[in-house]
C-alpha cells in the first residue's frame, strides 16, 4: 500500500496536480502523524497546532521530496516540528500560515485534524496513549515507527540518526535499535495485558 500510494503521489506531482497530491497526503496520513505528535507532547490542543505546522511544512517542501519513502519523509518533518517546538515554543505564533493561501487544502487539513482529535479522544485510544506515555519520547518514537508504521530498520536508523549518519554506521545503528525495540515491545505488551485493554502488540520483529 505504501509503495503504491507513493507512486500515486509522484504521478500527481508529475502531472502538475500539486494541490491534489498534497490533499491526498493529508487525507491518507494526517491521523497517523497526529497520533505520533500527541505521543510526543501529550496535549490535544498542542497536537492540533503541531499537525497544522506539519501540513504547512509539507506544502512548502513537497517539491523537495525525492526517492525516500513518503512516510519516512513525513516523520522527518514531524520530528523537526516537535524539536523546533521544544526549542522555541513561540515559533508557531510567528510562522506564516501557508494553508490560508490555499482554501481547498485548508479544508482537507481541517478535516484531517478533526479526524485525528476524534480518534485521540475515544476512551480505548486514550487508555492506549496513556500507556505509551510511560515511555520516554525517544522510546515512543522507536515503537511508533516500527510497531505501527513497520518501517525498515535501516530506514529507522537513518531517520533517527539524521541525514548525515555515515552509511557504514547505519547497519550498526539499526542492529542496536532492533535490540532496544524488542525490549520495549515486551514491556509494552506486559503493560497492555496488565491494563486489560486489548491484546499485546504483535508488530514486526
């Protein structure tokens, strides 16, 4: 599904349908990025603001998306937005509202934000996210990228290690992350079972 969706977006961009491509990205991936942001900041109102910031970054940077997977690219933007928020909380108040310039995209983005907030407010989801809150932000990021997105280990290593991570270090970093993930997944499965809110996570090894 991910590869096919990436090709759909590339085709739309190649055909000059830029806004259609961005709208599809918002609709398809808005909720999953919103859930990830909430896991990092634990505040619904702030999550909504940061998701808006991610959407604005996508609008500004879509032409720079190249060969990497779209999901990895979106998470790189999301991580950057979260990092910027913690460094400079006032940044959002100063940022130009790109979405306001394209009403059709603003509507799709608003729908995606509404869907994300509704999802996060459901009782079961709230319990699950509370459990995730027992993990550190870096641990939550690793769990999310592998357990929910099932990104490849080298892809995760590059994403978390930064674009400048030397290629010879990628495999070693990926192996260390995989070992850490196994420990975290075991811990999460135990907490889910103790809380009685569902089956322990299967996920990818």
